[in-house]
């Protein structure tokens, strides 16, 4: 979704898009409109850090329709004081809490036609 992820055409690394309320300064991901803090409706897009730390991680052995199991999901804490839910790119049972991860892009599931849907994920930090 274009409000979540930017993949620059010039080959620069992808980044997640945070949205800062122009009225109160609250930063959110994804964009929440109106602002849940002050009801403001004007936002500034802020590129978010590409690295974060795993807060909680789960290996999923039975997936939802269109999701090839096993896969891994985690809450990732970003330096901007945001906690986001994301899939992790790697082997089951290979991630742990407090581990550093970095943003990547890849397929997260299949659409109704069986084609991959590409979005943000995190992988072990290099």
C-alpha cells in the first residue's frame, strides 16, 4: 500500500512511512486519520528508521488462506517509539526477543488469483 511503504525507483533503500500530526506532533504508523490524540486532520510524512528491535515474536504453523505456513510475525520496536506488527523474513525458530532486525521487502501472502502480494517485512540485521 502506498501509504505504508516507499520503494524508491533510484535504488535507494525502501522505508516505512510514518505520519506526524501537524497539530499535536503525534507520530503514527500506519496513518490514523483523524489523529487519535487531537483529532487533527493534517499530517506530514516522516521516513521511519530501517532498523528496529523485536519486542515479541511468534512462529505461525497454520496460516490463514493465502498465507504459506510456516511463517513468522513479530512486533518490532522502532527508535521513533513506534511498535509495529510485521512478518519476518527467515527461518522458523531463528528469531528471539531483543534481536535487531532491518526492513526488507518481499511477498507476504497470495491474492485471490494466487499471485504474490509484496509488502514490508523485517530480516536479521546485517
